[in-house]
C-alpha cells in the first residue's frame, strides 16, 4: 500500500470523534499506515472502534475486527496493572525490597532495591551484563530471571533512572509468580482479561495465533539521541540494550515468541482489548461490575515517581509512575521520541508506535495497534495524531505544556 491509496475504514465512530476517524483515514492515505485498529472508551462506553488495511503483505490478508498485533512495551501496562492489583489486595508493598518476595534477587548489591524503584526504572539493572544472552533467551522466562537475579546494578539504585526495556518485566513476572504461584500471563488472563472481556495476552495460546498480524519493523532513526549516543560511545552501557538482546527482534513473528511470556515487551493485543483494559482505570477502577482496584489505588498509578531530561538509557526526557509512563519527550525530537497525553493520563507506548492509556480527567481510555512500525520507543505521527484528535474532540485546547490541557 502506498501513500495516497484508497483504504476502506471499517467499524464505527461516535459523532463527537469524527475528527479522530478522519485522522485514522489520513494515516493510511498520507502517513504510510499498513494495517491498524483504534478503540476509545468514554465514560465506560465504547465510542470508537475502527480498523482497516492489510494484516500481512505476502498473503494480502485484510485487517479484521479481531486482528491483533505484537505491542512490544505496551505490554508494560498489562504487567503494571497486575502489580497494582496485588498491592490493592495487600499482597504486595511497593516500598518493600524486591528481595522480600524474591530472595535470590538480593545478590550482588541489590538487597535494597524496592519494588517502587524497579517499577519506576530506578533499579539500575536495565540490561544483562554478566554473560551474553543466547539467541531466543527471552523466550525462556525462568532462564533470564535467574540471570537477572545474579546481576550487579550499574548505578546506585534509586539515584537515577534509565529505561529497563525488558528487565522490568522479568522483575514483575517473578513477583507475580512468587506471590500468587501463577505466571504473570496466567494471572493477567484469569484476573484481568477474562473478567473484563479484554483481548490482551502475555503468552498467546496457539488457538489465537491466526489472528496475529505480521509485524514489519522499522530500520530505526539515525538522528535519534539513542542512536547518536551509540555511534559516539561504543563503551556505553546502552550498547547492551541493542547488542545483547538474545536476537529478540528476529523472533517477532514467530510462534515461539508469541507463546512466550515476556512481560515487558511480548504482549499481543487488539486495539479494543487495550482500550477495554484501561477503561476501568479511566473511571473509579471498575467497569460493568468488574473491579480491578479500589479508587484510591488509581493515585499510585498516575503519580510521577521518576523523571529527567535525559533518561540514562534512552537519552531523551522520560517520566514514569509505578509501572506506567506519563507524557514524555518533545515533539521537536522527532518521531518515536515522544508521547503527549493528558496531564492526568498514564499508560505505556510500544516500540514502533502502539499505545494504551487511561485518562482520569477525560474519563477516556485509548488503544491503538498497528503492524508497520515507526522508529523509537515512543509514538510516531500516526498514533500521536489520533491522540491529539481525541483530546481536541473532548475540549482540550493545548499540548504546549508537554501534555494536553483544557
């Protein structure tokens, strides 16, 4: 599909969000979208449910209502919800050491790393250093978990923050296993996705495989701060993020990776599934008689716990809560290096541009997934244009402060 080609948009859109539909169509006509879906809940009601394009270029298979995509770090929001549910139930305390639940994690100077430090990317274990990860390592959760427990922090925990791209999920997954006796994928399915009717997965059953679109990854952005740092400083710790990832990206479209539980980057979802997942969090923690957390627990989800103008790993401004992202970056940094939401919103973007979030002020939840990936770990102009249009439709007037305000 080429820019300017006609595309039929399926689904429905409430009249108030007609500009969102226009931007969704413009993504195909002007911004090179291949296949995608978009869903928005407002006040607990599904008001936007759109899809279109191609799920696989080799077969020409169209993107259907039930099509899903690998959402990479949008998975972090799925995992974070599990963490907050355990805390809400009194089974997890954010200010306790991770080692209180996972004793082996205390090795080599990690005994004082709290759950809160881990969830806000302050733990100092963003990469695996002690040995090179073999190909396909992240498909074996127990293996990478054991290796992470033996790591030494690369900065004093709690004194700085840098994006823990995959290791944050390993910590979350191990905490769920130690506390509940279940894998995080099982917990998500049994306690969150199934009760909500949300089409989100960490560890996809084979019966659902035919619904997954083919991912077409970006070649990257040579002008990004991360790439420039890599090119200028070959000894920098961030090299490990790129060069010692167990060839993970090579497995993106494999059944093996889809089945694996990779709690920070391996999730698979539909747009409607992501929007449904966040819908309770845009209200009081519940929807349709399904409660994830009590209202007071929402404050911990949206409260900033770490922020700076130079994330030690990504080399861009980032802002994190306990497990979620707030607005971060700057539109002037270019595509893939920013994410502009409402001031009271929280969620997680996925590498290439997918997105799920809740906004308690707007009472809106949002899900967007696609299969043609942009560069960077933030949003590109396709996803951001949809978010901008949604906020404008609800009377938000400006994003000049770095987040949308009325």
